[in-house]
RNA sequence: CGGGGCGUAGCUCAGCCUGGUAGAGCGCACGGUUCGGGACCGUGAGGCCGGAGGUUCAAAUCCUCUCGCCCCGACCA
C-alpha cells in the first residue's frame, strides 16, 4: 500500500475528550474517529488491526472446535421475555419498536438467540457437544461509556456458546475455551492473567476473566504471587486475618458514646483501635433485613455479600428500617440483643475478635468487652462468612504465608459456565442415551475485540506513540522514502517496495510505503506514532552508506544493509 | 440518575468577569527558501461563537430553557 493513495491521517494533538493513553493514541494516529458517545468509526488502519485480531481469534476458536456463524443483531422481545431478561436486563438494553409496534432490542449478547437456534436443531446427545461462535457488533447502552474503545456502547465482540450433554462435557468445553483464550492473548503478545470472577445474578458454577494488566484498567484484581491465586476484587476471598489479642471483661459493659456514629469516632472516644470495634450494617435483601458484622477498619464487599445472602439485589437499609429492626438509631447497631428475626452474618474478621466494642442498639450507647460465644451466639444464630473487601497485603485464601496484591486490569475476555439456567427456561433439551429428556449444559465465552486492541496499546506505547505487537500492527513494515520525488532514491525505494511485498505477503506480513512528499521528520514522527514494528528507510544518506536502514519500533539495533539484503533483514526481524 | 466541568475555524484553545463589527497556534491552499526526527517567510481560504427564547440601541459575552460532550460516583450476563 502506498501511503500517498491510502487513507491515514495523523494529528499532532489528541481530541480533548480522549482521556486514557490508548484512546489518545488511537485518535492521534488516525485509527478511530468518534461519532457519538461510545460509538466509533474504525478508520482503515484501525480496521486492519481489528481484522488481524479477528483472524487470530477465528483460527484459535476453530482449532478448539468452535464453529462460526452469524446471528442477527436485532432480536425480538419475545425471546428475552422467555429467558426473563426483558424485564431484568434494565436500561442497558437498547429497545426499539418496528412500524407495527413489535418490540425488539439490539442484542447486547446472544444467549437467547443461540439457545433458540440450538433447541430447534438439536434433539439428541449424539449431536452434542456443540460450540458456536460469531464475531459481531454488540450494543449496550452503557450509563457512562468512556476511554474510547475500552468501554464503548457499540463494540465488536467474539461470543461463543457451548452446549454439552452433561457437566463433564461442559468442563471439557470450558477448559478448551480457557486454553484457546490463553493462546489468543499470548499470540497477541499481551501480558495477562486469568482470575476468578463473579458470575453475577445469572448463576452458573464457574467464571473466569482474562485481564490485561494495565494501570488504566477499570477492574481491580487481587492476586497472590506465592501460589498464583487471582480473582476480581469483586469476589476475591481473603485468608484468615490475624486476630488482635482478646480483651478482658466478665460481661459486656454498656458505655455512653454520645454522637459517635462512625467507627472512627467510637474508637477515638473509647481509646481503642478501629480493628477492635465491630461495625454492624443493616441491609435490605430480597428476604427481608440482614445484619452484617465486620471489623471496624474493613469494608463490606457487596458482591460477596450478595452471594452469601442470595437474591437479586441488596441495598443499605434506611434509618427508619434500622430503627424498626434494631430498636436503636442508625449508627448504633450491634449484634448483642439483635432480634432473631434479623439474619445476622459476621465476617470472619469480626468473628475472630474477642472483647470488642459494638453498638448497643440504643442511641448514644455502645458495648465494650463483648464476646461472640458468650454474648451473641448463646441467644441467636450467627453465620460466619467471608464478605470483606480484599486490600493490599491481606493473607492469601489459598496458601499459607502468601499475601494478596492488588493491581488493575482490563477485562478483555470473560468465560462462564452457565449450566442449565438458559436451557431450562427456554426448554433447550435433548434426549440422552437412556431416552430421558434433559436440558443442555451451556457455557458462554466473550472476548472484546476493540478492547483487546486498546489494551495492547495501553501495554505497548512510549512517548512517541504506539508500539504494536507484531501480530496486531496495521502494517508490519513501513518503508519510508525520504526523497520520493528524486532519483536515485525514488527508484531504489520503489524497487524495495516491490520486493518487500512479494517476499512478505506470503508470510502474512504487509508493507506501507510512505511515498508522501513530506519532510523526513514528519515521516519519522508518523512512523513512530502509528507504531509499525519494523521500519525501512531509504534516503540519499542511507544509499551513500550502502543501502537502506532497518530498525525496530521497539528499539534496539539500527542497521544499514545493502538493498538486495533488505528483505532478509526485515524477515529476520519479524521472525525474531 | 446525583455531583462537577466544557461547547468559539478540521484539531488544541484565547476572548466572556466588565456587552460595542470574531482571534492565535497547528492543519489546509498558493508562492518562495529548505530537506535524516513534526522547517521558515509571505499570501489566502475557512465561523449562524451548539440550538431556541429573552434583556438591550447593541449579545460569543448577561438571563432562561434546551441539546451535545467530558470527568467523579452509583450501575453493569
């Protein structure tokens, strides 16, 4: 491709709305152009990168036995009502009506459509397993799209859906997708980690996220260097926290604590550490109110809490609800004397304390020297749970001695075992080898195409621009002719261009020939900005030095090689 | 949806407080000098100052309403 005939415009400055580096560089290097909030045109170079990524994804999916198809983006409401998600999905689902008033949505995901398809076609265990995938434009009406392609409303996603006869089959499908994803991100040269993820209200038994490590990531990840445990902070378990020494005291002591509604105030007044106070939060759940006790210096993880309490959602109770449930005002709740009608769960961090301070369920009163067994568990049930939010340095839940480390990541892939959630609701059944009708075991596997490209830039850039991993660069090689209007540079560069194309195309590499009538500085800046992995420069100086100059965007050795050896030098660099 | 901010040339921004004929840099076009890390000089094109109402002799500027965009938060198979 000759740049003079190509559509690639770069800019010195990024648009003001570009916040993160990947978005700024994508905009400056002419890869994408914003059309509306969270909606982008992929310009020719950006599209080349996505096409290369999609080719890698397709190859790996097919090697893992998945079969590509293409499902409609527009989906009828009836299917979503069948799965129950028309009501549940919320405002993120872009809904519309046709001229007859029939309701549709623009698909944010395709469980319903693929389940409908498979239930019509597949009737026997002999036809299983099946894994169908597509790469398609999705639309999610995000409350707040941001960071360019990282969180768009319209975006390209590879989604695959597996159907198996039993759980062992689902395990196999899941493992094979797990492996395929790992190969894909390795092929892209990305540094990533696989972490346990929350399944959300959709249920299922297992879920993993593929995280590209980057400071700008929107997800927080807890991981243990000692044993390799990793989890989204949303669900990260925490090992047993060391308990402070037990306090003394024969019975709870009621103390006056006027106006102290926060742990910090109570701790200061009573001259104890926040870690010796038990904080009690009252939540409203689908099954009524629940009290959560946690160590005063720690925070409740509501995702973990929801998984413990069950139901679809929870929220902090209002002051009125707290007063009705505990008999005391907001800010003075505690487990001692709490009505047995209120479910009480105690985080292990709180349960490990002995002789602690907690609210007395009376205004301006706390208890000190409280013990769980003597003062609480003797009169009512207390569940011991893990609902604490993991913080840096917490003990690892899986190994002894390991510490959790918090880092940020970009969620580029998410795989789920759905089990029979959808197949039961939508009656997607088959006849097993014993003649019984059974729901299929399903899995679903998403991979963000644009987000992965953005993540590659977050991980690969310097102050001059993008440093693409070779497989994702829009062109693997840029050939800069520093004097395209004059001989002998022109004919040398033209000749090299032809040779490079002939030699590289069969190997899957491509060349952009910068034959524009621009000054050398402009060409170098643009080549760095767009981030072509290998650069070949032909100019009067390089010819005088014996040929063309070859270098890598990522740095390292720059060499001048004879014109007839340039192809070999380039290939050598590409294969390294 | 709550809080904050911004809409002026293709891009980045000044002008607004204190109303008086719309500016700069980059980019673009033309001419000249340059030519290995975003050159320089000159000339020029390019704006319903997001939109609608209002106040005023006069509005980019003040007031009201709207639309769009960005940031923080809540939300998110």
